[in-house]
């Protein structure tokens, strides 16, 4: 376990932990989106998907513990890096903030990150830590999105997730050493396409369900 503390002790090591856990979340998002799209197949398709997922039993528990560990590392190291960067530059320069390859995504990473953390707590309280006896997951989701405030919160959160992922995707690949001039432009395009898919794919679900409900 010594290698963990050694790696975390260096600057590049911290970035590596952010990159690996971030890539884990990208994988999770792709899987979660694919599963959630079954909602377009109707109530039975969505409930069937949830049942299959829960039938995994201990495997699902292992995946959940993995996600929680990744989240603790990603959030903990992210907050540490934010304060470290802040302390390193207490004086704000009057610079062109969008210059030097900086984008909205890269400049807002800590803020979109905190918003996503708040969203995930809200999201788990809505759909995960709920009494699932005498109801179905489709009913729980449909009841939530019958409320326009929930629809607005979810749509706004999906835009925030898409902005965070738009920078996180290529940044993670760059950190793990994939910054070859030949591959980086492709990785950047794939990152943008993936973040648009995440934003629209997840973001349209609450709207669709609210019209259905
Ligand atoms: C419209 C968008 C979304 C919908 C309708 C949705 C739906 C759901 C549902 C129904 C569950 C509960 C599954 C169950 O316990 O049976 C769930 C779990 C979860 N969702 Fe989402 N989700 C959405 C977006 C997101 C996003 C963008 C993230 C991450 C940024 C996310 C992260 C999670 C996590 C971490 C869990 C817990 C997984 C587990 O413990 O098995 N979800 N979601």
C-alpha cells in the first residue's frame, strides 16, 4: 500500500489518481446511460433492466464499493489540488482567461465538480435510498419527473456533467500519457462527442418521462 501514499505524495501522482478515477466514472456514465435508455422501451423494459442489475447481487455491491472508493479519491484529491492551486496564486492576474487553450470546461472544473457531487447526493436520495417495496423503479422515476422542479434540476445537472466531462475526458488521457500529436486531436473530438451524448442522452430522459407521466 506504500506505493499509494508515495504516488499521492507527488504532483503527477495526484493527477494520475484523478485521471484513473475520472476514466472509471466515464465508463460508469457510458454504462448508466445505456441502461437508462431502456426507459424509451417503456415501463417493462426499464423495470426489467433494473431487475437484471439487482440480480447481480454481490457483484453489484462490489461495483458500488468501487464507485464509492473512486468518488472519495476523486473528490478528496480534487479539493486538495484546488486549494493547492489557489495557495500558489493568491494574486489574480488581469490575463485573458480564455487564452492559452483554456476553455469553459477547464476553468470551471472545481465548481462543476462540487455541483456534480451535490447532484449525486440528491440523485441517490431520489432513486437509490428509497423504499422500493410495493412500487417499481419506473414508478419512482416517473413520480419524480412529474414535478417540473425535478425536471429542471436534472436537465441543469446534465449540462454541468457534460461541461465537466468535456474537459475531464481529454485531460485524463493527457495525464496517462496519451498526448501524442497524432492521437490527441482524435481524443479531443471523441471527448466532445461523448460529453454531448451524455448531456443530451441523460438530459432528454426527464423531459420525455415528464411528458409521458
Ligand atoms: C436523467 C438522468 C438519470 C436518471 C434517470 C438516472 C436514474 C437512476 C436510477 C433509477 C438509479 C437507481 C438504480 C437502482 O437502485 O435500481 C440510479 C443510480 C445511480 N445513478 Fe443515476 N440516473 C441519471 C443520471 C445520472 C448521472 C448523470 C450520474 C452521475 C453523474 C448518475 C449516477 C448514479 C449513481 C452513482 C447511482 C447509484 C448506482 C448504484 O448504487 O448501483 N446518474 N440512477
